[in-house]
């Protein structure tokens, strides 16, 4: 029963994503193509037109990236609603959504890699790195989306403006305090080696992924029908 | 069939009474099938449990019988049974209230008997 | 053998306001219940908690002694048809059927398609394009055709005209007989459902004040009328919900068993009153 429901979530999400993709690509590429065609008509420069066409895959990939982020930002509450209407538990909803996120992110990343391959040779390390970044981005969107799904209209405004402000202030304070620390710490060779090391970057990314995954899951399990 | 929810009698009893009346007055012939619980409850939107209770009253009174796989049927001799049952309760159902009402209106026993005579000779009453 | 649905000590508070105050009751399998209460009594909140849409402040909802919260197997036994629409607006009626089929299994498409005709709908219509009555009808169809043991209906007749209400009652009884399961009707139109519900739950002031079989309850709903003194004497010590005076005649509305020992004077008449009036007298704020 659980697997069935989970798969229902996944298939419905893919269906919705497919519809959205069709519309977005259709409109996005369509408009761009029309602009290029107009340029062609005005300038009669066929070569320039053909070069422009090469940009289309890149544009398509960008559109997909944006769609992926927008999807997980905007759909948590609407998905929760039809899911709970059909007796799908929050646990199963989460499983369906995280699997969909995983699969969709893979697809979008893969397409982005293919587009990149048109210009740059394949590099395993950077491909891996970009995959982790993609997951980081979509998980962040999911966490934010899920979090906002818990808020009613009023609190959405409060948090929507307040939280970024608070983050900005915190970052600035952090930056100032670090600047103060740097003369003292730069003497310490250990500190230097930690910051410069590549591994730190990876570790921070992985820790971030874990945190944002946990947040997204936490918010998901707290979802309720809102009164607004 | 009509039901009055403000009546003193519970719904299942009303169902039993109305079915019994229909059997007595020939609305259902003896040996014929009466509507099933299913049909009645759907038609009248009454909870099936209530309808069943009403019909079981008539089964217990020996007026209806369940025939397995077929439905509810009016038993042979049901009309006669009803007649006898009603004769028994005629005193309680009619005579008592007649006497009470007569008492309120100050109608004497002799007057009552005269009225009954009058009724017998009244062509507009079928008896 | 179906399990009972047990509502155990449910409390729901929004900030300082208590909406549900220690609500407990048991739903038996294959019974039709009426859940009655005035606007704001907390019926919808209760139904939302029972179907795991919102969390109680404390208390549990169980089926067969297991908490339904986050439990897919148990949630598959419960279906709530609510006033609000939870489907994406551009969804077609047919898609709501398919979702219910995929999630609950064994959706009765035959019944659903027949009901579409009864209510004058077709399954390609989009939810966003339906009128209030049509929306109610489409949700009803899902509720009647879905394969769940406990079907909760919150205001199932909202916006339905008399003909469609009639159809709904017929279809409800029909599917109830063909596939016995529990229905809970939460509604304001008490008159029309009185004869349908086997058991009545009445909510008032955030509590359950009545939890009885309809028959037993209405058997105690006596209307005693006659000369004032006699009525007062006869009803002394019994639970009187409301009294009315017309000329010299007083009518007392009771919810109590009659004392067999007491003599009924000739001038005192004993009748009954219906569920709707019982509900009004019980929930009128206690004044009578």
C-alpha cells in the first residue's frame, strides 16, 4: 500500500513537471526563436542566425534549472492537499517527493552536462561537484518551499522579508568578526591549511546537504491544512 | 407511505403499522411479495436497520414470512389474523376513547346507544 | 471483521482558544452516524483531525488500537469529503476518480459513472469550472465510490437542489446496503437525515453532549402539553429542555424517560418531537 501511494506521488509529480516543462520550454524557446527569426529577417545574416541557434540548448537547460527550483519551491502545499485527501501519509508524501527531487535533479543535471559537453571536454571532478551543487540547490528550494507551506499569508510576509534580512545581518556580522580574527589566525598554520584545503569545501557542502535535507523533511512532517 | 416524525410512535412501528394496514385493506394479496428492506429503505431514504425492525415486527406477528432467496411474503390468513387482533384491541383503541369523549360532552349512555342506531341507519356509512 | 475507529481524548487549542475539549467516542463499523453541531462547534476541526489533516493538541485517533497518524494502512480506511476543495483547480473530475483508485484501490467506477449521469456531470469537467452544487456532487461521487471503511461527509448537501438531495440519500442507502461501511454525515439539514442515521453525535460548546442511538434518543423526546400546573407537576424532576405557553396550555419538551409511577391526568397529552427540534433546544445556550 505504501509503495503504491509513494509511486502515485512520484508519477503525479512527474506528470505536473512534464506539463510545466512543456509549457515553459514551448514558450521560452518559442519566444527566443521568434526573436532570432526577426533578427534574421531584419539583418539577412544567416550565419549569425545559425550561431544564435547554438545557444538554444543552453537556454533550454537554464529554463529546466529554473523550473526545477520553482517546482519544489511552489508545490509543497498543493501536493500535500491532494495527497492527504487521498489518505497518503506525510511520511509517504516525503518519500515520493524526495525521490522525485532526486530523479528530476539528475535529469536536469544530466542535460546540463550534455550542453556543457558541446563546449568543454568532460571532467569527472567538476561533473561530480556540479551534481552536488544541483542537489544542494534543489534541496534548498524544497526546504524553503516546505517551510513556507507551514505559514499562513501573514507569516509568509513576515518570514519572507524578515528571514533574508536576518541572514544578511548575520553574515555581515560574521564577516566583520572574521576580518578581526584574520590577523591573529593567519599566523596559525593549521588554520591556513584548513581553509585552503579542497576537502573543506566538500565537507561543508555535504554538511549543508544533510542540514537542508533534514530541514526539508522536518517541515514536510509538520504540514497541516491551513486555515487561511 | 407517509411518515410523521413528530408522532408518538417510533419510525419502525409506523412502518409496521402502515404495512399491516396495507395487508389488511388488500393492498397486498395474501401469498404475494412485499417490497424488500432494500427497496423500501432506498425509496424512502430510511436507515435499513429501522426498516428491518419494522418488518420483523410483522414477522413476529405471523403476518409476513421470509422465504430464503426470494424475499418477504404475506402469509396465508394474514388478513384474518389482523382482523382478530384488531377485534381484541377494539375496546382499547376505540371504545375507551369514545366513552371518554362522550363523558366530556355530557352524552349519556342512552344517547350513545341512540347515536349508534343512527349510525346503523345512515346510508353513507359502509359496514 | 472491521475495526472500530476510536477518538480518544482529543483536545484542540488555537493559541488560548479551545475548539475541542476532550472529545471521545467510538465509531462502529457499518453504521450510519449523524454528527450535528452549530456553526463553530468544531465539527470540521474534528473531522480534519480524524483524517489526519491537522494535528490535535493532545489525544489520539485510532483504528484497532493503532494511531492513524502517519499510518498509510490505516489512513486508507478513512476518507473525508470536506467543504473545501483540496484538488488542484485544473484537475478534471476523472482525475479525482483515478487518484482515489490509485490510493485506495478498487474505486467503484461503475457506480461513479452512473452517479455522474444522475447528477448531470461528465468526468471531463474541470473542478474550477463547476458551480457550488456541481462541486459538491462531484465530491460526493468520489466519497460514495471510494473504497474506505469510514467515510466522513462534511456538509454533503451544500448547494444541492431538492432533486439531487433526494438522489444522494437514495444512492447513499443503496451503496450502504451493497457494501456496508460506516458513514458519518455532518450536516445542518437535520430534518432530512433523521431517518437515515442510526446513531447521533451532537457537539456543543466544544464537547460531545449526546452520543446515542437515534431510536433511543427520540424515544425520550417527549412533548407534554396541558394545563400549566398539571404539566409542571407531571414533569417535576425530569429533564425539561424548553417550555412554551399558548393561552392556558403549557408544552414542556423533555429529554428523559417517563416515570411509570406517575399518573397522567386526562387533560395532559403526551407526544413526541423530532431530532431537529431536539438539537435546537439542546444547543440554544441552555435558555428555556
